[in-house]
């Protein structure tokens, strides 16, 4: 059975809205949505419809994610709120999550969107029974994750997460300016493929040492 997700999309660009919905459908979801561009339209949509998630652009000519979050909070509805932005600074991202947003996703990292939605939908089911201490703990964890992710995704250095077999699971956006590859092009490939043939044995040996003694600093 095809899973369904109902999205209230706060977005002024039809093209960007189409990209977001295409990403959800690419993951096999039957995604339905309504797009709104201002507070009045958002209030009307929240009143007449039932939504699984609100996805909001960070800044629009006549509205913003901060304003959309305030509108949602006025209703007291427990709907996950996720920000999708072309660029958002670390401090801004953390402040948004402190204000109540559950997550943020950069527009050039939309592969993170569906996992973020799935996580928030699972957590939303449990929040009703969660105690105050647990909710505070969850909020602190989200804030910490937001700061950590913002630091990594804006770092000028290439940061990667690599499996034991050498396949790359994640690469920071800096790889594109440094090597000319989009991160998505390299996910699943071997890190050894990026090495000069003369350096591969040395890199393989260093990687082996990291696997056996991960607390050590190993130079390549």
C-alpha cells in the first residue's frame, strides 16, 4: 500500500514547490499538498484541512518561516514544521528550532527531506504521551543536531562519512567546489576512486589503521 503524506507548503515559488513534492514522490509517497504564500492563506488552510507536515521556505517577499511558525503555534495543532532554505546560517537555524521548528533542510540537500519528515511523523505520535522532561531533552537534542549539521554543511573543508568497506555514505557540500562533484554523485562510490593510483596503497593502509584504532589521529 502506497503511504500517503499531506503537506501544507509555505512557498512562493511554484518551481521550488514542485521540487519538494517530486522528492517526496521519488521516495514512493502519494503526496498531496496545498501551497500558500501568506498568513491569511495559511490560517485558512490549517482550518479547513488536515496536514501531516508543514514545509516552509525560509524567506519570501510577503511571508517568512518565522511568521508561518507563529501562525501554526497560534492554532495549537501538533504538526511537524520543517524549514527548506537555499541558505540559512548556523545561528539562524538554531534559533528557528528553539522557536519550535523541528528541522531544516537546504534546497541543494533535498535528499534529507523525506528522512526528516518520516522521523518527525514518528516522533509526533509519541509527543502526546511524552513528559515535560522528555520533551525538553528532545528539544535540546534537535538544537544540538542543528548546530552540528550547520557547521558541517558550511565548512570549507570536505567532511565525509565512510563505511568500513570504503564506500562513502555522506559528503559535505564543500566537495563540489574542491573536486567538481556534487555530493550526490559520490555517495555510494569508493573513497579510493578519488585517490591518485600512486597514493591508493598508502591511503588504504591509513584507513585500515583508523578502523582498528578509531581514536588515533592518522595522517594520509
